């Protein structure tokens, strides 16, 4: 579990005055008014009829009314501080939304936060994978690059998302029904031709969590670099599939119900529910998937992987250039065999995909900038069961998916520069250089007049002392 030391740790902060820059005051004040208007929740003013037993038009009206009455902004697009993290392959910076101070304070969501907690929370989900020397980041997956805020008590709330120039703003409404809000309607059921199916003789899930001697021996030489390959867990396994190139059918989740695979596509600006049972607080962060990252891993790394875990996750494309697809899978018992079914889903800009706890999925084939909200508690993340894709003769498996606009490649120059990760490969003196470069970059980020840019370094982290000596 991430430990918060609060006031018992000292922090060295580097501050510089930020030159006043133009800011959309109407937009900023509008959000402040929406937040202030919601204040505390008043259960008597809520629409408890929800969306049950009403027409589609009435359902949408109810959702809009619910949103107007109880809307509260949980996250922020104002990047005002940053943390320096050191990964296995390189160094990178997490830009923090406003509210993170050295001393404990309450954030927009009501969570008690401080810079020490930010360090430990972000360290738990820090990832730098791919080609370490690739400064263009085309062969790298890195993050979290931004920390937008936290979502608490998600089982009691409904959410909507506004994308503000590539930065997601989560707003919440109280929703105490035990049913999910129907964000998309008129979806047809999945059909046989929507899915790729492997019978029991064609696939084998060899979990790294298994202690059977035969499985342990089988996995011992399969993972090249377990430290850099780890995704939420050190217990890495292998999923064997019959071919080295597998074409997965694309399912248009705006038209087809994918809930049978434990996932839901939602429209960002309509209310949706994340979970109906209590879960950990979710932290909203961003990750960058290089356009050649998946191919690099297949050719030079440990390849693509699928995973399951005991927590919900939501993934949101941050720009129209965000592309690629997510693989969803499920086991189906059909006597006397257990089959594996796979589908591919692209997430259009303006939508998000919610992956429920226990759902099988793989997102290494995303491209561009994505926001993700999930737990950062390492004990919960330890429930992840991650398997890399291999053929029986140990070739890496490439997953392809034929979907509209699949050739659309992220054009980073067309995206907001603030979304680009601040990264550098490891090397002598690099900590001081990345600090200076990051501070200069943060100065260019539009903020309300009079806000300071701050760099937070934590003496409890080894990277801090390395930086002092560099």
C-alpha cells in the first residue's frame, strides 16, 4: 500500500514566477461556478427515478436534469506542478494538476492530497517501455505524463468527461441506483461472426501466478527482461496461440453491445457509471503510446500481452489523433471444451471504454495520447494476471484489427504540445537537465494569472539524492 508521510517529510521545491499569459477566463470562471453551484449534495433534490422504465428521450432528459442539479468537477486541466520520476529505461516528468501542495490539503474530489502522496501514487503506476534511446517516442510507451485528479466512491456516482484541448475534465453526479446508466442505446447483441474463437486445443493460458512446477519451468525462459516488462505485477505469464499473426474482427461498439466481454463504450458528454460496487479511489492520468511501440515490442521486446485484474479501468482518447485498438477476450465453457474468444474495439474520439474488473484485455496496440483512470494501490494492482502472447514455438504474436481509419497515424505536431511526455534516457547528469527542461516547458503552459510553477522533489526518493549529486 502506498504510504503517506504527510508533514514528517521535508521537500525541496524550486519555484519560479510564471509570466502572465492569456487564459480563457469565461471558461475558467464557468467551471468555478459549476463547482460552487453544486456545493454539497442534497439527496432530496436528486432525480431518483434515474432511467428506469422510461423512453430513450425521457432517459436523456432525466440524465441532463440530474447533471444540472448535482454537477461537480473532480479533476483539473490546470497543470501547475510536476514530479520527476526515474524509470527502468529512462526519466520522465508527471505534470500535476492544481491542488498538490507540500502540506496536506483537499483536492477537487475531496481527497486529502499532498506532494508526498503524489510521489508514491505515481511511482506505483510509472511505466517507461520500449526503445530507451528513442527521443521521438515513436517506439516508447510512457506515463503517467499528467495527473489530473482523483475519483472517489465511484460506486455512488455517475460521471461525464469534457476534453479541453486534450485535457480531460471529469465531472460527477450523485447516483445511488444499483443499475448502470444506459449511456448508449439501441445496441445489437454480439454475433458469432463478430468474434475470433480458439478451441481448447489451440490456446493455453499459463499464468505467472501459478506455482505448479511444470508451469514455473515453462515460464522461466520466456520473459527476456521481467523488470521492464512488468505490467502491474511481477508474476508474468504466457498465452500460447496457434499463429504468429492473428487478425481480430473489429466490433463497432457504438452499435454493438460488448458487455459480454466485461466492457462498455460510453459517450463522454453523457452521464455514465463506472462501477456499482465499492472500489479503490481511481486516479486520472495520461499515457503516451508511440505509433511504432507495438511493432517494436513484437520485434525486439517481449511482445503484446493480455491481462485481467480485480479493478475497473476507463480509457479515453485525448485527441482526434489518438488511434489504435484494444483487444477484449473471454473464456467460454462449451462442453467438453473451454474456448477463447477475442474481439477488437477502436475507441472513437469523444468516447471512452470502461473495462470492468476481471475482464480480459490488452491495450498495447493503442497509439497516441490516452487518459486512464484506475487504482494506484499496489496491493490491488497485484491482482493483475498478465500473459505475453507466444506461439508454441516461442514466436511473438502480432495482433491486427481491420477497422475504419486504422491507418490513421498520430501526428504529434498537430496535438497540443502540453500533451507530449517530458522524457529523457538515463545518463550522468540527466536529472538536473530534465528538471531544467521540464521547468521551462511548464512555464509555457497557460494558467490563471499569478500562478507559480513548482517542481516537487522528495528526499525520501533515491532519485532526489542522485539529482543533488549530479
